[in-house]
C-alpha cells in the first residue's frame, strides 16, 4: 500500500505540513536516510520554556535542593510531517526508518515528552513503546544518547589504560577530538558518532549530519569529518536576558515562536547533500503564515528524577576527574 500524508498520526492537515512531508520524502529520495541524521532535541525538534513566575516563586525551595519544576513544550510546526515523510519513503525503499536523538538532557524527560507526541514511538522504534508506562525503556535505547550515557563512557575513558586501548582503533581526527575533550570533559553537549560507538550504540555508525542549536556541537561534528545544521532559534529570556528558556507567559511565547524553522532545516539538509567536504549550514527561524497550529503541553519533572539523571551523573564525573588529577 502506498503511504501518504493521510497516514501521519497526530497532526492536523495544513499546507505547510503537507509541504514538509513531501520535503522529507525528497530528502530520502536524494540519498539522506534517517540513519544519517543525528537530532538534538530541545530547541530543535521542539521549543520549550519555563515559567518565570514559577521560577521566582520556587527559589526558596531550590535553596533546599528541591528542584522539581514544570516545563512547557511545543513541537515545531512541520517537524513531525518532515520525519514521517522520511520514514514513509524509507519504508518503501527498504531503508532504515528510525530517528536518532542525541541530547545532553536526561532519559526520563525525553521519555515524558515523547509520550505526549502521538506516533513518535514508531519514529524512534523499539524498544520504546507508548503503551509501556516505563521510563527505563529510554535509558538503554539503541538510537538515543543522553547525559547519563555521556557520563558513563567519558568516566571510563578517564582511565589512561582504558583510554589508550579503546581510542587506538579510532580514525583521526576523532581520536584527537575525544582526547582534547577529555582535558575538560564536563560538557555533556559533546557529540561525535565515535563516542556513541565506544559506548556500544552502533545505530550512530552511519551518522553524517548533526542538527543542533549549539555552535560548539556542530563545530565538533564538522571537526570529526562530517557536516551539520546549526539551528538558530530564538528561545525566550527573562531578567535582562540572563535566564534562558524562560518566559513570563511560556505557553503564549511557544505558540508564537519558530513557525518556519522546519523548512529552513530541510533546506539546509538538502544543501549539505550537495557538499562532499564537511560543512556547516545555518537554519534560521522565520515566520510561516501557513504553518499548522502548535499544541503546547506541560510536563512536571519530579525532584528525585532531576537529581538522579541530571545532577548526580555530572557530579560523579567531576569526582572521577578530581581523582584522576589528584
């Protein structure tokens, strides 16, 4: 059976969405498979924001280590349609139909967000299943790399004997880039496929393009011999611009932000496909009048999850760093 836009779950029909679906198909037909793409999550696949009012009101509790909070999320218009267009073309052509996500965030939060997005269990593929109410399925997912994964592999590599043995087989310049990162490894945004492969996540072996909003991340990816899309979104800031991803009215901000960025990402990927040499393309946020309406939803992050998956892993890495340099 021929798959089409009508088979995309959980999206409202729009001219922009249908155009992005066709763009997704065209990317695969041009030779860019989902297995070639590494997607950052926040400010790329979706926009997110904290409430400035809640943030200020929660300061007394934060002083005592109670950091649980609410976040507002909105998937970018056209993004799901783009991914489903790629998936449908991949299925018809017998190629890999699954999305790869690499985030410096933590697995519980990713799991919780994806549970709100109908059909993403199919995009990401097993063992993630929407019907299974268990965040553990995201922690060891073969096509997901998160902050705890980063901490685990980098902590292993701090041991000189382990490092020399495991990095010896890597090609240059990946080996040199990882060695340089190990000089100051407490930046979990570091992304090159070889790191995921060292951790045993072979699904990243064919990665050719990173889509990320952090300049340092896309530069690392390029230095490792691959290309990247630098996504220039406009996350909110409050208190004289000091507090990023926060807004006094987060839901209202998210409804108004980043409506045309999916098209810019598709343009950038199509342009990169024409370059043999590693290149960074820029995708800038622009308004798109015919974009479909966003759905904004909120998630509540429990305090114990934040400590277990966000704060404690980095503390363990920094402790390991101190022991190495002692």
